[in-house]
C-alpha cells in the first residue's frame, strides 16, 4: 500500500518537472542599457542577469 502511494507521488512529481521544462526562451535578451530598459518598462518588473569575473 505504502509503496503504491510512493509510486503515484513519484509519478506526479516527475510529471510536474517534465511538463514544466521548455526549450524556448521565456525572456528575450536585450543589449540596451539598464537605464533605458527601466524607462521603457515603467512600473513593470524586469529580470536582470549578470556575471562577474573574480
């Protein structure tokens, strides 16, 4: 009984992960300056990604 419940939960968990993976980009990349992006998207949230070399 416990093993079958575990299998069902595992199947549901695997299904959630596999159906939520997409190959397309959700956010388009922009090479514009951060100030211009903030002005263009007044009041909206923006996703900022950066990397550094230490």
